[in-house]
């Protein structure tokens, strides 16, 4: 995991209060998606970067019960804002590295693996 994925982001008090209110008034199935998330938010008051991405996908599905249990539209706005900030910081870091003369800051270092299929392809067309 990258640094931002393990970082903890504090949930704003108004969103936390919304989650608490909906959680306390909820009398349905405890196994519904979002119930455990609501418990953890109330207990901890923060969310990790990794969970931000997962939460965005869940909130975008807009299952009404889960959506409200996880903070609703306010939480979705918070998640989108945090993810946009993270992406912008990452892009700015890469631009600075590029400006400083580091070679291709946008490309990840990797090694090519040669599979048996690609070798037979080369031999066939050589």
C-alpha cells in the first residue's frame, strides 16, 4: 500500500453526527452493507485512504439504506474532496520531480518479464 492509503483522515463532526443519528435510529438487519462501517466511524472518528476509495464505490451505488447509514451525500462529498486532493498532490509531486530533472516521473519503474508465448511469437515471425 502507498503512503496515502494507510494515512488516516478525520471525519468532520457534522458527518459523524449524521452517521451516529442514523445508526442509533436504525432497527433493521445488522448485516446490511454500511452497518459495520458506521460502527467503526463512531468508534474511531477517522477513515483510511484505502477505505476512501472503497467507500466512494459503495456510495456511488446509492443503495438508500447503506447510503444513509454511511453518511449520505455529505459523506460522498467529503470522500470526493479528499480523493481529489490526494490525486492533485500526487500529480503535483510528479510535476515537481519532472521539473527537477528526474527522468520520467510519471512512469513506474518495472522490469519486463518475457513469457514463453512472447518468445515463440518472436521465433515464429523471425
